[in-house]
């Protein structure tokens, strides 16, 4: 029911006592519609005055809803879909279509921007609690309606009320606020470019969904305003300081073998697969006996079909830490053949002779039969670096990450003169990506090329 019988009262100042003095605490705007009383309280007088001015202006040109006490123009703002509600709807749609790590990536972007897309921070809960609430419940559809601590429930109630309407994202200041959040880490320092890009992708996807659901007329990130906002530059090339040469790889593999009584010996062939077979860590830990052709002499073959991706229990459909999925960036059921040199054939044959395979045919298992966690590979490599590298090299990025063994394997083949088209096929890359990222990044190979250039000049 609508009415034009609107009456405004004086704004009421609410007081509290501090240090024995009576001081203003908040300000309440009061009005009636058809005799029914309404009120709205604000923490600052300026906000209360602005709200009342909007009511008075609206009363001159339109009727008010008796139930809500608001004119149609302001009522639409209150009932409009909030960014928080839209983000929840978006993740609901995307969740079944995403791999576990893809879910993590999208949720990271949504969480980052949702925390800053609020009308104000009055009564804002602890930011860490808000992040947990979004990551572990609101943006995790299977867990959203499960029991949650009161701190988490209160944080989500606050966010549902404080979140801006989706229409507010048509304002450039809101987009800038979200992009600034994407480019900033928790300490307030600039985030790494790859993190910014990943968060922005999650945000962009949600805005695209809003356009499809007719909540926005166009994606604000496609406008000139976003181009005026300078994102961090992404360095695509591998840092050559990270990539060990063949002699260094050999020393590192020997050192891995010597880590612990059983852990290192069980993992040396995993690192060998990453180097000699150019496998990603998630591909190596999932290697099965049926994937391997291991002759008694000469080159062998790996046929890589699946990976074990460690995303975490809350992101997988079956509640397990690892998710089995197809090859990265490839159609379902794709198999990638990788010729492997005799050195890796020997490593794998020795591993099979010592440890055999698990019930599912996997070569590499923990002593309890489980799948290796990425953190285990990192810890073993950290110990091995201290044994295989000089003190000066340990302080550098050289072979700092397990993935650097794959980088080294790709670079070894390229610098050996193997055509890029073959290396790309074996590594699971496009030729363009391969040449942009991996070419000529071996440590200690400059001298070889200097000699060839000297020879060309007759020196």
C-alpha cells in the first residue's frame, strides 16, 4: 500500500557517557508514513542528514510504501541484489564445472573483492574471521548450510547486510577499490603479478555472470576505466637462476637419495621423472606401472594420462586431499607420450625392484601407501640443496622449487638442439609457450655459446 501522508520529525541525537561526559553516540532519522513510525540510525550526523534529505526530496515527487516506509526509488536500492548474494550464486553455478584447484582460484578472487565491496565498515568483524567465513562456508556450496561457529555466522550476517548492491559496480570508484584489493596482499604490500591476475579472473567471471543475469548492463572491467588502472606486469620467462644444469641435477638427485632412511630413496625417482621426463610434480606422483615402458637398455617411454592434484579436502567432491583429473589444458582422456633416456629408465627399474607398486599400480607412495603431498617434496629438496650445492648457491633461487626440475628438463632438451615442436609435445605445452618461457635458461651454459660465437669470428 502506498501513501502520500508523510511527516518528518527532528533527527534525534543518541548519547553515551565517556570519561564522565555525555557525548553523541549515534543519530536517528524519524518519520511516519500514513501514521506508521519509521526510523534509521547512523553513526555520523552527516550521514543521517543526507539520508533525511533524500527522503524529503522523494516525498515531493512520489508516494511511500507504508510497509517499508520508503519511496519506490529508495526501496529498489534496499531490495537490489547485493554483490555478496551475486558472488554466492556465481560460485554455485561454477562449482560443478571446476576442478578442485580451479575452485580455490575462483574463491580466492571472490573473497578478496567481497571484503572491500561494502557500504561501510561500521561493526565490521575481524577481517581474518570474514576471510574464513567466505572461504570455508559462504563460497563453498557443499558447506554453506552446515553448522558453523557463532563468530562465523555473525560475520556472514554482517556481510549480507553491509555488501553493496551489484548496481554500485557501475561506479568506477568501486571497480578501482576491488582492483586495488586484488593487487595487495594481507600485509598491505603489492601482491605478485600472478596472484593479481588470478584474483582478477575470479572477479571478472562474476561480473560476466552479473551481465548474463541482467544485474549489470555491461562488464565494468571491459571499459576504459579499467585500462586507466595500471595492473602489475607479469614476467612470463623462467628465472634462469632457478634452473640447474645437468651436472647440478645429478648432484641434487644423489643428495635426495641420501635424505633420511627411506624418504629420500623413495623420492629420488620422482625428481628424476620431473627432470628426465619433464613431468609436473602432480603428474610424477601419480605415475603407474602401466604408464611406463622400461626396456633393459636404451630409451624408454612414459604415457602420461592423469594427475594427482593436491587441492585440499574442502575443495574436492569426495572429500580427499588429492583430486585425480586429466592433463592440464588437454581434452579429456588425452595421453601424452614422453620418451625418457636410459638414466630415468634405470631409476624407475630400480625403484620398482625395491618398492614395487601399490594396489592401484602407482609407483610412488608414502610408507603408509598414501599420495605424496607437495610439502613433502619441498622439505626433501630443501635438505638436498644443502648437501649438493655450495653455500653461495643455497642462498640463490637455484633449484629452490621441485618444479625447477621440470624447467631444467625442458631447457636441457632445447639446448641439446631438439626441435621445439617435439619438446612442446612431450612437455605438454604449445610451441609458443615453450619458446617464450623455457628456452635458453640453463645455468652455466653461456660458455658453450661464447665458444661457438668466437669460432664464427675466427678467434
